[in-house]
């Protein structure tokens, strides 16, 4: 998920360790978020946004996520199952 964590963290003068401590996660988690290798829970996204005093959508750019959401994956799987069941009838 695209985000502005690294930029905002540096503007605020925080290390990855310090930001992690403020939101209750490890430095490695902050690193993975900044590298877009990890998508946060809504609660973690909220806590990170609060540290910067910004709304979530100004920190995390949801529309640009290259990953299929869990809801989208679930819908796709359910649609495929319905099609498969329909062809068996």
C-alpha cells in the first residue's frame, strides 16, 4: 500500500524505532510499511496517522494499492465457486 510514512516521519524528526514505540510495533514493522511490503490493520493505520496529526487518507493512499484486498479476493473466490456449482447442475 502506498504511503507517506517515511516522508512524514522524517519531517517530524522521528526514527523508525521512535515511531514504532509510539504506535506499539517494532522498527522492522515500520521499515516494512515504508517499503510497502506490509499493509497495516486499520487500527495501526489510525495510530500512525494520529502521530502525524493527519487523517488516515493523507498518510495511506488506498486507491493506489497494488494488492488485491481480502474482500475482493473473497468475492472473486465466491463468484468462481458459484460458477463451478452452476456448471455441475
